[in-house]
C-alpha cells in the first residue's frame, strides 16, 4: 500500500512539473552591442563612430533566455521615517592621507573604498587606511588633465559571490575606458590586477568633460556617465546627438555577456536605427556625479554647467528612459547662447544655481537613508567643488522642492560625496585628502 501511495505521489509531481514548464514565461533578453562588421537581425544598426565593445570575437548571444541580471530591492521600513528640510550639517573627519581622492563607495560590507585620481583604490577598514592599495593601475591611467584619471569604481551587486568590480578611467591617450576586474582569490583586500577585461573604449576629443561615474541601478544594470567631449559650447553638438555616446548616461547589462556587455532590450533607443542603443538619457554636458536613492530608486543627476548655471536633474524610478536634459539648448533652466529657445520635449532641472561667490562646478551627492542621524533622512545633499558650499534638497509630497544651503567653508574642494553600506554619507576633500562623515 505504501509503495502504491509513493508511486501516485511521484506521478503527481511529474505532472505538476510538466505543467509548470508549459506555463513558463519567456523574458526578452538584452540585445548584444552591434559589431562593426555585422548587424544582428534582432537589433537596429548601432553607429560605431564613437565607441567599440571589446573583445573583437564576442561570444554568440542566445535569443530565448532571460538575463541573469539581479534586481536590487530597497529594504522597506515598517514605519515611515519623517522627512524634514535640513538647515545645517557638520563634517567630521574619519580618515586622511589620501592623494587627490575623487570617489568613495562600498562593496556590500563595512569597508570604504576611496579612489585616487592617479590610479589607485585604497581601503578604509575599521577606521584605518590599509597600507597596500586594493588596486593600482597607475601605468594604465592618464591623469594629466584636471578631469582625467581613475574616476570611479562600482562593485557588482553580487560582489560577495562573484568578486567582480568595474572601473572608469582615462588612458594614456586621453580616451575613456570601462573595465572589469576580479578580487584576488587569496586576499579580499587585494584585487587581481591581471584580471582586467575591457568592456568599452571611447576616444575623447578634448581632455575635459569626461563624466566618469559608474553606478549600478536598482534594476541591476550598470549606468555610465559621459560628458559631451569637452571644450566650450559643445562644439561637437554631442549633447543633442543620439548617434554618439558623448553627453549621455548609458545603461548596460554586464551579466548577460561574459566577454563584454549587452544592451537591455527595454533601453529607450533600441528601435532607433540612427541612435546608439546603449543610451539611457541625453542632453548632458558633464554628469560628473549622479546617484540612485537607495530607498525609492529615483535618480539624481548633477550636471556641470558652463558660463553661469549649475544644475541638478531628477529622474523618477518609474521612468522608461530617453529623457533629454537640454544641453546645449539650455544651461540649467535658462536658454544657452540665445534669448529664446525651443524647450519642447526637454526635462529641466529641479534646481540650479549661479556662478556667484566662488561657485564653479556642481558635485552631486546622495539622499540620506542611514539610521545614525534621522534628522537628515530623505534629504539629498550636493555641493560646489570650488566654493565649499553644500546644499540639501528635499522633495515634497506635492512634487515641489525645498533647497537650502547647509554648509560652507572656503578652501574646501569637493570632488565627490560617498555612501556606505548602511546609507551613511561622506564627503571627500580633494586638496588635503581628508574623508569626512556628514553629521547633523
């Protein structure tokens, strides 16, 4: 009797498995980047005059399997934390001794990783700066220009399992490089310098406006910020030209293709034969620093201005991409080089400020989502590189914004803010190499 019952149960399990397979959902995979010599039948032609995907012998891409890209889901709180405008902050030193620090982030644990412009990444662990760099690629990095160098690092959302991280730097010819590296198998505080895989290269016509930030979004894709190519007034008209990657934020799938990257199938320009499929947003001059709200998924983009205006743009989490943020038709909320301009289809910034009293270049920060200082909760902090001023920006339920200056110190050069694994916020001082924590 028992054997008969086991046999019946086995038959039921087999039938259930068959039904589950029949009812399965097929997910549209990302589209592999177009090659110079071949056009995939399922993808539009991607112009190749500005960038190349590496390696030259890509792995054939399947057409009927879903991407393995993870999805990052913000951890909800049971009781909403009140959000009120911040009126002042303090900067408390936590580490020093860095040489031209330009970025700070975490790898999913309590360590802080500080990027130095000349080509090194250093670790702050348990309040101390480790003597050996995590990564040193100084020979590969060209940092002669003030906006060139090793500019950021992004750790894979599953870094604890796969040990992968990505860097953005300018090479010795001034071109942009996005490369993937692997942590050492023997030491979690050492990267394997021989593990480099170059994913993207892009010639830069001038030494400035390189963008330089890599950031994983809440969708698990890698976002890449690129400036308009440099010089003044956007001479290449790159901001409004979707056939070039310059002046854009890109959205890439770095998991689907082991030997490179793929283009997510829902990127906004995948059906436009005249546009680069990698593009997520355009009309940007130099998106030096941007960030995702770790709770809501909203995107804040600080775009460096030119003559008069600096700006912060906002993209809600439910955006499907394709926003045109206006450069070089607009500078901030103002017409650029004209008394009037056609603003049809443009997304204007939520805040801008003038080059007065020493202001020169906006540095984007983060929305505070930590637990140490709840009076800061929900405020987005950003600063000005030259004047040492810091502002808080808080979105109201009706969609309006409250913007307040909360700090100022002459001589403080602000290249970047930073966020740790717990949502606490930091600020880098470029001139004296100090890392500060933002506190009330």
